[in-house]
C-alpha cells in the first residue's frame, strides 16, 4: 500500500486506501504478488476514470435533491470515460459459477460461459450488449403479445415455458452460453451445447 501511495497528496492517499481496504482479494489465496498486481490495476483504473482530477464532479443528488446511489454516480463517470467511439467494438465475458445439489445431497459444480464481441457502429453493426439485451427483450415482448406466457404480472424468467423458448431463439441469433458440468458419477450434462 505504501508503495502505491508514496509522495501522493493526502486526498489521493485517502481515496486509494479507502478503495483498497474494501477490495476482496480472498480469491487470490494470499498470493502477495497477485494481490499487489490487483492493487496496482485498481489504482490505474481509478486514475483512468479521473478520480484524482480536481475537475471531476460526481452528481450525488438527483433533480429533486434526493441522494443518488454510489453505483449511479460511478456509472456517470464510466459513461463519460468509457464511451464508445464509432470504430470501437464491445467484448462480453460472462461466467456464471453454480454449485448444484440433487435430492440425495450430491453436489457438483456447473458453469455457464459466454464470450463474444460485437461490431462497431462505423462498420454498420451493433454492439453485442445492444443485441443481447434488445433481442431478449423483443423475444419476451413478442411472447406476451402472442399470449405464449400463461403467468401474469411482473415475472422473473424462472419458468420453463418462458426461458426455454427464449434461450432457443437467442441461440438461433448466435447468443449461446457454453454449459459445463461436473455432475457426479460421470453423468453427462443435460445441455447439448459444446464444451469449452
């Protein structure tokens, strides 16, 4: 920590120490080199986002004077500093790690992974985030309009009759999660998707 803050103004030291003492490094298993690298990366990111610039103005209250969340204020900074240029492409790396348990209390790991990149606006394409969010919302809206969702109200997509057709259509649109399972007894995963 001292190495990262040596010679810096007190206000910067305070911010760095405040952030780094809250950083979860437990997944690095105490490896001091990896922890040091992670801390350097965090400080570099804070600098890139402008957290040490005198002209950085965080909007902490909304138009009615109500306090905004830290995430909303941080989102403003990221939107400005990380805005895409017309030639930029986005990259999505999504990994969900699950520990599943059956009725007999057998447990196993299961991962669901998606890695893909979008197209630039300059090339006439769309970002992958736009495509993934837009296509998913469109499928859901169409299913509601076609009366293919029997439940009513605000729903989480936890019902098979909702998520199975959506996943199938997303796959037809090139949006595919790769499923990997460590199911006990060597039983294959129920997924027909390829392994990573």
